[in-house]
C-alpha cells in the first residue's frame, strides 16, 4: 500500500511527496521556523503539529493575520494557564472577559499582588525561552474525565459530559494537559510578545496588535466596560450559567424555559433603568444617541427603549443619519479605492447639525433623502417638527463621536453604547468571543432576510470589524448608559439556524476554515427550540417572528 502523499505548499510554490503522517512543521524551510504560527490545510485552519494523511494544499500563516492572531491569543492563554498551574497549584485560573486587546483573569481564592505579576511573567518567559513543544493528540472520553478529575477541572468535566463525544482532542506541554479542539502554536518559543498588568483583584494578559506584532498593545483604561462585564459575570454565577457546561446542564434538566424568562426579565430591567435615567435628566437631555457594533441589536433595543419612554409621557422622534450622506461623487474613498460610507466625512455634518438646531428651537425642517441608487441627496416632503414632549433619537455608527453632533452641548445629549458583551465562557480558561456571538446573529439574519450566503457574510465580516475598531470602539468610554444585548441562552437557539447555513460552505471555499471553526464552536452547545423565545426578545431581530416591525 502506498504510504506517500502529495502536498502543495502555496508559500513556496512547490509540490512535494512525503510520507503519510508527516507533521506540518516538517515542511517549513529551516530559515522559516518560528515565522509561522498556524497553517491552512485544504482551507481548514490547523495546528503546525497536525499530521498530514491525505493529499493537501498547505498555506503557512503568520501571527499578524486574523487567523494567526486568534491562534496566538489562544496559545498564549494556554501557556499562561500552564504557568499558573505550576505557581499556584491550589488555585484555578479563570478567564473573566476580554478588555480591549487583552483578557482579564483572576485566580480563585487568591488576590493577585505585584509580586505575583513578576512571578508569573518570569515563569512564562522561562517557558518561552525553553521553546517547549506543544503536542496535539486524541484521547478517549473516559480517560479524559479521569485526568480532568485529578486536575480538579470540574468546569471541563461538566462540558464534555454534556457532549458525550467518544474521542476528544487535547494539547499537552510537559505535564500540562488541556482538552481543546482548536489550533495552538506547535511550540512556546513563538509566543514572545505579551504583557501582564495588575488590575483589580486579577490581571490583564495584554496581546500585541496585529498592526505591530513586535510590542504589546498599549493599555487603555475601560472602566465602564469592565464594570458592565463584572456585573454580568456575577449574574452568570448567580444563575449557575457562567460556562457552557452549566448552560447545557440547565437545558438537559429541562429548566431552560425558566432560565429564558429570567434572562429576558433581566434585559428588560436594563432598558427600564436606562429609560429612568433619561427621564430623570429630561430637563436637560434633548437628544439620545445610540451606537454599537454590527448585530448588537440596536434596532430592537431602540424600539423597546421608545416604548418605555412613551409609557412615561416622553415621545421619541427618530432621525436617520443615513439620509444625510453627501452625494456619491463627494464620498471619500477607502484604501482600496472604494466609496467609504462608514467615514464621518461621508455625511453632510453641517446640514445635519443645522437641522438638529432648528428642531430644538421648535421650528420645522424638511430632512433630505439619500437615493442609494443614484447616489444623490434629494429633497423630501417629510416635514418634521418637535412637540413639547418629544425627544430626538439618533442611531448610527458615529453616534458616540462628538463630531457627529458638534453643535449640541454635551449636557444635552444622552449617549448609549450597546454591545453583546458575552459573560459566559466555554470553560475556565477558554472564553466565548463577543464577535462570535455577533457574526452568528448576522449570519442568520442576512441569510434569512437579505439573501446573503454564509460566504458573503464571512467575506464582509473583516471589513465590518475594521469599521467598528475605527468608528465605534474608540468612543465607547464616552457613553452615559450601557446596554448588554447578549443573552446567555442565544447560542443554543442560533445553533439550529446557523449550522445548515455554515454547512453550505465547501472545502473548496477560502471561507471554509472560518465556517468550520464556527461549526466546531456551536457543537459545544445543546440546542433549544426557537418557540421558547418571546416575541419581544431582541433575539427575534435575527431569527424572525418579532413583535416589532423592521
């Protein structure tokens, strides 16, 4: 039987014949060792320690790519967990949430000190200098449970027991063992750039930015976002749903209906609190501005906030920022030479602010209408005027940026930042990225209501993320109110919608690796019927069946 296979290496533009079972890192040129962190094999992202067994096209990937950066973060988190297990064998490392270009961690039963930071950093640095191999393997369910029990990894046991997979993927470095079905670096030596920052009772593991992988990203205080995360972490603990294994237990024991009702009530409580805050300041507030990243649920949130304000006699009137685009021939271009509609300069700011001033002075305006077909701003017949009990609501990506409403005093504006700040983790050291929540929401909505395939949504997503990082995230600390649109049960609902869409992406498609990653991620969750979701739920904006019209 022929035990050789043919491999095409895209980076080197050559084809080689190698023995079946050869590890990917053995295909690297000696001078490239350490230059790449992962590889795309037949369009699937894979660890360099993976063994090749079939004819494949291999493309090595650097750390400064989107896929490479994910592997870098995951691998450095693995190394952190290994290091703290050596230094603090009686304390479990727990990832709490992301915080800018870093992750916030705590050690249970241990308040982190300055000396701890020095000790952990020294331990990690020693592991990196030793350039230890990180090996990938497979293990039976029973054997995994036995090892995890010895390591007191009850969070991980709870997860794999609800999934009942007979064989599990693991990674190992020295004696440190982690169940994880996602690519890691093949050795510790590549993970040279990081920083540890003492913060609150724990610390932040700061990663490099993709734009410069040679130094850690600078730390920027995000106190309000941190407080929102911490609040929801405590709620997750109180509801016994701070990791996926716990959520799956709630589903399997048929308590999910009650859980959903509690989650929805908590979210409505957020809206009531924001509405109350606005009403208490209604003598000053003239404008409510709402901004948040893609698929954070801004539309449903705005409608529910309007209902709460109306219930107390304050009538919101919405102005669409999109109608204030400049003519297409005046629209700025992005780095690819395409019209950049996300640029603030794509808006006629002077006219927009003039109209806001006129409205606030009790006079009438005729807002323009932007014709997306002709690319022209045209007059409209929709006269608008504010009554005494009416307030302006503006929703859009620039709504936290003072430049959008430069003519209105800051005290007269109430800014709301909305995002799906997922508090739940997969387990103690593997988090659920908030962007995964949002991309799955968008994937389902765009397929069901906009005719977009999974490939189109996944192709657009990097550009969407780039726009958020430029136009939304830098201004989130200037908000007056924060709304967390994440629902801890939603991924169990989205699973049945998203999986068939993602399965349409074939191995021949470049987006296959991302589709496969999301499918693997969804496999951790037990499904929940969509009938359990209330019609007023924010989740209905994405799956359909909403009480609200869009």
